[in-house]
C-alpha cells in the first residue's frame, strides 16, 4: 500500500509506519482495517465506540500481518481520543497516520421537523470527533515533524441532500476543517486531507427501503460503491505518494458529484 516504508509525511522517517483508525467498526472502518493490516510495515491501532463492532473488525483481519492494538473510545470526548493516541505512541513509539472515520447519519427530516438533539449528535460525532482527532494527533506528529491526518467526509458535504441537513452540514464542516488544519499544520510537516465517498451500503442504510436505495443508486453513474472501492484513496493519503497533497477533498463517488 505505501510505496516508501514509514514515509507517511513529507519527511517521514524510514522504518515502520504507525496508523491509528478511529471509527474502525462498521463497513468502511473494517475495510480500511483489513487493508492496512495486510501491510507488513504497518503497526495498527483500531478504535470504535462500540466494543462489538470493534471485535467484529478484528475478527475480520485475523489473517493479516499486523496484530492490531484496540481501544474502545468515543470520538466526541477528547480525553478518550487522546488515550487512543497515547496507546499508539507508548506501544509503537510514534504516530504516522490518523484516520478519523467515525460518523453518524441523523434522523431523516426537513429542518423544521428535526430536534436540537439530532443536530447536537451530528456535530458531536462528525465535527467534534474530527476536531478531537486532529487535536490529539498533532502532539506526536509535531514532535516527529511529520504525519498524515485523513478525515472521512462525504459527497453530502458538497451537494445538498433534502431531509439530511445535519449530515450535509456537518460533512461540509469536516471538509473545511481539513482545509483549515492543512494550512495550520503544514509547517509542522503534517498533512490533513478529507475523503468524500459517494454511497456504499453500510450500517447507515439499514432502515432505508429498497425503493430509496434504488433511487440513490440511480444517481451514481457507476452505480453504488463498496467500502473496498474507497481503500485506494486512504492508501494514497497514508503514503509518501501524496507528500504534496494537503487540504484536499478527494472525491470517490462513482461519478455522483460530477453533474
Ligand atoms: N456509507 C456511505 O454511503 C457513506 C458515504 C459517505 C461517507 N460515509 C462516512 O463513512 C464513515 C464510515 O461510515 P459507514 O458507512 O462505514 O457506517 P457504519 O455505521 O457501518 O460505521 C460507522 C462507525 O462509526 C462508529 N461510531 C459512531 N459514533 C461513534 C463515536 N461517537 N465514537 C467512535 N466511533 C463511533 C460506529 O460504531 C461504527 O462502527 C462515516 O464517517 C460516514 O459518514 C459513509
């Protein structure tokens, strides 16, 4: 996956690469965990708020090269995210890549029908979770003078979805957060980028009727994706191949946002 060992940042030191993945349970998290676990040079720390989802991810990578460390943590709580980063640094000595992948889709509804709690939960997990990931990661990355932070956003942060305001607004916030953080930390050797997936079926869609899924699929010229279709973008951003890429929102969406 990485073309130069341990070279996640522009000046990454040669050696092993340490990757922390927040929101490692679920569909995309488990696909990313499986992919990074097959990298012989990579030490992996996996975290999720759900113990069961985390355990399922670990079970899915049992045949991989790396034995991951795991920690249950809620991304909306800075102290818990800092504990995950501390685990990575204490166990493996450094932090090269942090992926902020936890996310929630609020209740469907027009703005006047949504509750304040829908907005608060979306902001706490989607935006504050990404803020906390950056806050916790930049300590060790600044000391090293290198690092790559990857935030999972969505094409929902670039296009307007009716009945999904909290998701669209918070994912737009994640995209802009990546840009601001990229500017703030470039001189520390830290790159910050967002990945904007189109739709792949996951735990987020369990309550959608087939008719709605068909309608979403029809808006993707290449059809619905799968979590594995996203792995290449994360691999790129976690490797030295992306050493001159920061503040970018990389769209991987089967053509959804093209029209
Ligand atoms: N599925 C899609 O079509 C799609 C499209 C664009 C972006 N995304 C984004 O991809 C990411 C992964 O979503 P997915 O589709 O795999 O969904 P998923 O529901 O399968 O996985 C989401 C994971 O986030 C975890 N999580 C939720 N709240 C958390 C918290 N407070 N702290 C830590 N972990 C928490 C959940 O336990 C779950 O394991 C999300 O950020 C989502 O917004 C998904």
